[in-house]
């Protein structure tokens, strides 16, 4: 399999920037409950954008998916649905373990499960580890995990620097057994997205055979995997809407103040489309990584954390913290940048 791994790293950075940016429009939505704007944005993230861009950039999309074996459809959808559970429980991880330990456990597990799972499942991990390029790629993965831990520690210090009494309240909610159980569940489930993409290899093969350029071969896979994610999130948001009786907010009812509907829908559409673009660029990057395509998940996680942290600085979320805390977060960012370079070089040597 050909490609240019260094270009692939650039695509993964663009995906990470999209993922880190999608919540910025959501922050400006007014008077809507979380379940309302999350579901509206999700319709664009998991339904409209995937099918629209796959229809534009690939050949015979519906014919390809019609010829896809039922087992491939099921596993792509199933792993997407499992990933949905991971995203929904991530917030509980932060609640019971705090930012530092929660991020380190959940994101570390997500990175490991999503990266190492496919080659372990295929039985190719040992062969990859015997090559110089594979060893360098694994070193890059280890640097990513170290960078995640350092950024998490910096986030915990930031909480202490800025919160004072609020930090003490967060510590009061600390529950190690419950928090670790939820973090392990969230980390494993979140990594399932990579398994869903890996299960879609027959769809990629059929799409290329239909005349699709290899750069866009992953877009039809996203259509199926994201259907699974939509299923999980739709059920959860639907339950919240019923419990909170918030369905009227879709048409501007049920709140003390009338929400700006057009503005909210446009912002939700923008945020949802940005969220989708993380995987739009992810599949482009993965197509360039050759036999080390499994390392794409590590690059994805590293770039998300990198650009999320930079957005935090741009939005002055780190204003007022001690110099030592800022140096620590920049150390973590440096490690994440280094990891993407090391993984890219490892893939380049293989190519």
C-alpha cells in the first residue's frame, strides 16, 4: 500500500484541529438544553455530513454499500455504537477521578485500545515490532502516552491554581473504585471507533474497485460507523428529552426566554460539521500511512489534545495560572508534537 506518511501526519493534524474546534460554536448556543443542541449538531455530525461528502467524493456510494457483506455492516455499526458509550461516560470519569487522573486513564486507554487493537487482532503486532520502522512507531506511541499524562497533570495544577475552594469540592467527589471502573469502560469504548474503521476494510476495497481515489476510500466506512454512534447518542438524548420535557425547545418553546432558533441551528450545524471533519481528515491521513495505518489513532488523539490545549490558551483559560503550570503544559505539548514527528518518520521508513 503506497502513500506519503508525512502528508498523512498533516491530514491528522487538520483532523485534530477540527475536533478541538467543534465545541467553540456550541459555546455560543443560547437557552437550549445540552441534549437539544447535542442532538441537532449530531444530526450533521453523524448523518448529513458523512453521506453528503461520501456522495460527492466517492463513486457509486450506494452501490458499494449495497454490495458490502452484512457482517461488515454489522461490525462497523456495532463498534460505532460502542464508541458512543465511551463518549457519553467520559464526563463521569472527570467527575470521579478529576482532570489529571481521569484524562490519563481514559485517554491513555483509548489511545492504546484504538492503536494496538487492530494489529493484535490480526496477529501482525510481533512482525511489526521486529522492524526498525515499527520500533520507531511504537516509540512514538509511548511518547504520546507520556504527553497525555503530562498535559493531564498540567490540567490538574491549573484547577488548583485557579479554583481554590472549587478544587476542594472536586476532591470531595473523588471516588477511586467508581472512577477507575468508569474510566476503564470509557477508555475501552472510545477506542472502539478505530476498530469500526478497521472492520470497514472490505468497504474500502469495494469503493476503490468502483473507481474511488484511494485518498477518499475511507469516507463510505464513516457512513456506517457513524450510524452506530448516532444510534447510541440518539437513544441517550431522547431519554434526556423525555425526562426533562425539553422537546419544545426545538421550536422555541418550553423556556422562560425565547431562544434564537436560527442562530442556534446554524451554530449547531457548524459545530456538528466541524466534528465530522476530524474523521474526514482522519480517513485521508490513514490512507497515506501504509502498513502502519494503525498508528493513525495515536496521531489522532495526540493532535486533538494538542489543539484543544492551544484553544484553551487562545480563549485565556490558562490566564492566571503559575509559570510552572504553564511550563508543564508546554512540555506536554512538546511531547505530543515530538510523538507525531516520530510516528511519521517511522511510517516514512516503512514506505
